C-alpha cells in the first residue's frame, strides 16, 4: 500500500483501486466451520464467526486468536492499514466461505456476512465454493443472496443505504437495516436469530416518528433452502413486533405511503 501510494505520487495516477484479500475463517467448534459439519458446537461457532469481520469485542476460537491473544475485527484492521498507508483505497474480499452449504447455519452465516459487507462498505465480495464453474451456487447460499437481492421473486432488493441498527445481544441475534434511494419511504430490516433452540419475541424499536403503512415479511428457516412470504408481524407506535423462530433469517419491508 505504501509503495503504491509512492508510485501514485510519482506518476500522478492511481495504480491500485482496491486491496483484495481472501478470507476463509479458521474458527472452530467441533471442527473448522468451513467444513460441512453441522454438530452443535460447530454450528454455534459458524453463526458467531461473521463477528470476526467487525466486532472488536468478539474473540473466536481459532489458531489466529490463540497466537495474537485478541479479537480479529478484520475489516477494521485492514481499514486502519489502508488509512495509514494509502487512503482512498477500497476494500475487496473476492474469496470467502462459511461452510455448511446444505445446512441452515451456512445460510444464516452467509446472510450475516452479506449484511456486514454492506454495512461496513466493503466494495466487492465474492462467495467462493468449490471453485469457479465447478457447480451451481448451493441452495442455502443462494437463498441468502435472494433474501437481499430478490426476496419476492420479482427482483425486489434490500435497501442500498445502510442505517444504524443494533442488537441488544450480538450472541443471540444480528440485525441490519437500510433505506432505498430508488424507493423513498421504504425501510428494509433483516434479523438473524442465531439461537439453535430459543424462539424470540422480537421487538424492534424503529422510532416514535416512523410510519409503516404497509408491512411485508419474508424469511428463511431450516425447513427448506428458500425465501418465503411470512405473516404475523405488526407495526405500532414505532415498534415492529414479530415472532423469530430459532435458526431463522427474517426480512421486514416497511413502506411509508
């Protein structure tokens, strides 16, 4: 990065636009999470693993944290290097994989990772399975992408402008929210229930001034690797209320008309 910055000063032209890394998590439960293992400990580790992308307070179980003695917080660490050595360089992650392509935990880890990439402003990210052209996108991984990019089967997408959304318990749930520059008045929210057994009474404080004249809900669960329309959610007094079953990703689409 420092060398590229020096070359830009010399030639008056930017030669590198993005720092590209590959990220195959080393976090372990019973086994490494990038495998297909769906034992309870590995599932728990897999569902928490996306926190190593951003959370400075989360310390995974891996040889990386054993050697460094501290959390990874990968995106923030890389950005600190960029800001110090070559400001303005974008960040890309063109190979990553969280394993369990035939299990709901792999889907939920993918949903979580996509939310983090968007919120943290990662310029480019590419899911990497067995290799380019080897096979089709696994169904559970495909469902995770569809929750963001085609949740209604008609091309409807998660918003393009991230807004602040925080969970009261990052161990239990992840939450992401965004507005849409192309659809003013639309707020999209995704919540991941990472608990393998507990059903949550989800209450999301959107704000007393918020309006939601039309609420639609979509989700993915362990019954099938597909996004389906849900019912039962409500919005009143600035609070969105819905039941969140274990091991699910739920998308709320709030329209202000």
